[in-house]
């Protein structure tokens, strides 16, 4: 049976570190605010581990769209993480139960290390990163030869082939 896990990652948009807690079904059940440092995000994960077993640390809230969500707070009242929105209150309670179950012992998958490894592997096969997104070098060969170049916006509007 799969277990839940924390994923630690760095956003390319704001250059901050974040974590998310995934349940055993891989749904995101709790996510963090942005942290300036990786150590700050790791401390946030430790705070979830310490606080997630206690029901009084969960604040149950109603979203403006009529759905439901919760926040997990530390003993000092500071928000540690925010849930996704749920259609029903019962579903929100299941989300809280999942955080209580997974939060204390879930392992951490450090995606910041994997991202660096992927960039190195991409460079090795002729894929480079540009301001517009990933592109394939004209010198690329093998399975990458002849692939369209896709800008970060996700629109192929002006496809180029290498």
C-alpha cells in the first residue's frame, strides 16, 4: 500500500521553497506558504509533524465559493498549511483525518535535488533551458530530433522543428 509523503520543491515563478503533503492516493491534502530558504520549508514540515495529530490545531473554514477547507495552525496560532477546497463538510473532515494519519510520519521527497539532476540530464541529451522554456538544441539527435519547440506558455503557435 502506498503511503503519504511530503514533497519539498522550489518554485521557478517566485524562487521560493514550498512543501505539499500528499495522501496515499497522491491527492494533495495540505500545502505550505512560500519560504525564503529550504531550511524554512523543512521546519514547516516538522511543524506539521508536531501539530497534525491535534484536532484543536485545525481551523475549519468556508470558502467564498461555498466550498469548505481547513488550515493547520501551530500552537502559537500561525498557519502552517492550507488544504484544498472540498465540496462537502464531510469531505473536509476526511481531509483532516488524512492529514492526522499521514502528517506525523510521512517521508520527505526532496524535489529540489531531483530538479537539479533533471537539468543536468537534459543538458546531456541536448535539451536546454531558455527564458521561454525548454527547447531542443539544433544539435540534438536521436529521439529529440524533429520535435517541436514548445514555449512555457504552452501554446505551439509558432512551432519550430529542430
